[in-house]
């Protein structure tokens, strides 16, 4: 019970500080992130007090959901009709030609209001090397790194890195062109709200996907 009380007091202290001493925006986000990570790191048992559960829910609502963004099949497109080419242009990325969707880039800019965007692609650090300049996206977005031999034969090769970044209690959405049965089973069993958005490589991230993501984020955070 002492651990539960300490957890409750720490979360309340974080929120009290935010009310009584306004900080620069980056500092507010840092303090909130610390509180969220603390809450995520502690399992809340079934007999936790209503106050503890309320604080946990409030912290979840205050934190932006994370949006994990694949690149190939979401931003880098292929398979479209050459006579009806989508908006965008061909770019050379380390000697490989990619058709990068300008619409997808614009959609991601709009999604930043409701999500923390994280690159979730085999491009890893190359995403930040190339996409900010090709699509006028902000530089410095976080990216996931993946083990070359993740040893996860029962699951999608990206799941371990996604779990490590988001933790067990943070709401997340993941847009990709290759979700499989393991992804959907994993999403269904998560404690936190989880949305998978699957694209087709010829179209990529569309306005309809953006509407779905924004509506989900508003419902998740209580902003709607």
C-alpha cells in the first residue's frame, strides 16, 4: 500500500507543480513526461484506490498519444498507375530511388498537433537525414532502431521496439502497410488505447487516414 501511496503522491505533485508554477513549454513537457513514465513503470493492481486510478487516467489523457510512422508504403509509394501519379516526386536516397508523397508529408504536419510522431521504419536514422529536406518536415523527430536478429518469431519485427518506446500504458497509433495477424493480436491485448492504420503502397497516408487518426486521438484524450 505504501508503494501505491507514493505513486499517487508523486503524480499529484507533478500536476500541482504545473498549476502553481508555469514553465516554458519544453519544461512542462519534460515534467509531464517524467510523471507519465513513472506511472507507466508501476503496475496498478486491481485493488488500487479510486483516487490512484483517477490520477492514472488523468495522466493518460494529458499525454499526447504517440504515432509510429512507417515510411515505405506510407510516404514512399510504389505500384501506382504511371498515368495517374500521386502528388510528389522521385528522390535519390542513398542510391535508391523513392517516390515520396508530398500529400503524406503535409498530412504528417497536421497530425503533429495531436500526436508525438516517431519514425518506425527500417530507414531508422536515415529518415531524419532525408525526409525533412524532401518533404519540409521538422528535423529531429525520434526514430526507432531495430535489432537485426530480434528473435521474435511469434511477432512482427517492429513490436519489441514499439513496446520499449511507448511502454505498457501510453496510447499509441501505428500506421504501416504491412500489419499482420501478430500486430492485431498484440494491439487487442494492450491495456492502453491502440489503433492500427494500414495503408496501401500505391496511395500511402491519405486524408481519410488523417480523419480517422484525429477522431481517435480526440476520443482517447477527451478532447472531442
